[in-house]
């Protein structure tokens, strides 16, 4: 484990995974040189994802049925709190997040003093598909205005969360991909500063679980719901 500069910081990598057989084992092994504690939440997969992750050395927390990424993350956060980790870095299980970027999250965590660090792919997004790039810039700009602080890549699931903010994340309402946007709004409303760390863009032959039309509709529904909740409590 190459975290000699981490002092006494106890942290883990969290991978929510659904139908990632054939990829999850390699993802776990790639993360282990940077952080030996890798937690995989198997979200009801039927393709051997859990067995492959466990064989690779991960701690596996299973769901009996598929419940969505947002719920899988919550399950992982509960495990992180119960296990007493100081912070957690969330990554995707399909290999799109480079483990080599993990040290940058810890460096930004220490340097900024922020308890939330979100990966930033937008400094050099040329290899990102055009539709995804434009959608990301639009949503990130919209959310940044709502949050009152600039987060250049709000749609990036590669993130670090300090233990102190996990109760806020566990209180989110959304259960799918919109949950990752909602938590940023909740964190900002709680007064948390959000830092960024550079991450690279990796696209392989995996089948994306993002559905642009459906997820965009869900995103705006979340914004409307969140605005309604905010108005009801002020």
C-alpha cells in the first residue's frame, strides 16, 4: 500500500457495482497499490460480480436486488462509518476512474481543508464525447450557481468524502444518478466547501449505464424537488 504520506489517516476506496463481472476484479486490484482497503457494494448483480471482487481482495457488501447507484453508495457509506474510516473515495467499478489519480484526492483534502473533494475532468475534456461534455458543462454550471460555489465537474462520481459529512449523504432523497448532484446541494446548504482534484478521462468498451434523456429528466426533477424542500424549510 503506497500511502506513506497519509500519516494516520485511515481511508478506503468504495466501488458501487452492478453487472461488472469481467471488470471489477481488475478495478479492485488496480486500486490496491494506493489503498489496500477496497469496499465493493454489489448492487444485486447476477453475473458473478461479488465473487470476482472478493477473489480480488475486496470487502464485499451485497444487495439482494438491484436498488440503484444512490442506494448502493448509501450502503457503502454506512459501512464506512461503522468501520471507523476517516474518509472514503468513491470510484466507478467499470474502470473509467484511474486509480493513479487517488493520491491527488488526498493531497487536495489536506491542502484545502475541505471535507469534500470532487474529481475534475473538465480541464482537458477533449476525449469526452461531445454530448456528454456539453451536458456536463451545462449541469455543472447550473448546480454551481445553485450551490453558490464553483464545482467544475459536478457529474463526476470520483470523489472523496470525509467521515463528518457522511450523515448528510445518507439523508439524500434521490436513489439513482441524480443522488450525486443532490448531495452536492445538501453539502453546500450545510456550509461545506467543495474542493476539486484533477482526474483523467478513460473510456473503454464498457456499456455506459447512463441514459441521457432519462437521467436528464431525473436531474431536473431532483432540482425541482430540492427547491421545494428548501422553500418549505425556510
